[in-house]
């Protein structure tokens, strides 16, 4: 259980904090410039539980996939590959959303860049938390 819970909590914490930095700070001007597309701040606060559920689901999925792999044989390269793959899978919806919604193209590009960065950082944390003490 410890082998599962510690990586899950660490992964959720990384996703939660990086989401706050990315969306609450770095991309805030982009969201302000396109505020007609988003919920009001008050509505978003009411939906915080849904946001955290999504973050938890992402953390859970990443941990389950990571632990199903060869954690004992994991190295920096496998952590990078895992993070890149998780990012590509998780961010594939962005070009689709761009095609069907009036989203600013620059925001979509930033979502992909920051999202890939986030999954790479998260995979490094997963690697560090789960790696063997012998490695």
C-alpha cells in the first residue's frame, strides 16, 4: 500500500502545485484576455472540487501506468519517455478543442508546452519516489 500511496500523493501534489503556477499565474493574462470564454472567478471557485477530481484522476492514471511498468528497471530515460507519452496522450484534446471552439491559438500552444513540461516534471518525481534505493 505504501508503494502506491506515496507516489499517488506526491504525483497529485506536483499536479496541483504546477496547475496553480501554470494556470493561476503564468497563463492568467491569457485567460483575462479571453475572459468571455470562461466561467467567472466565483463559478470557478464553486467548481474547485471538479478541478481537483480531474487532477486526482490524472495522478491516479499516471501512477497506475508507472507502477504497472518495470519500475525496478526504471531510469531517467524511461521517466522522460513516460512523461512525454503521458503528456501527448493527455494533451491530444487541445488541437481538437481548437478546431471546434473559438480558443486563441497562442493559448493552445502554451497549454501543450506547459502541459508537456508538467508531465515531464511529474514523471521525474514519480521516478524519484519509486526508484530502488540500490539504484
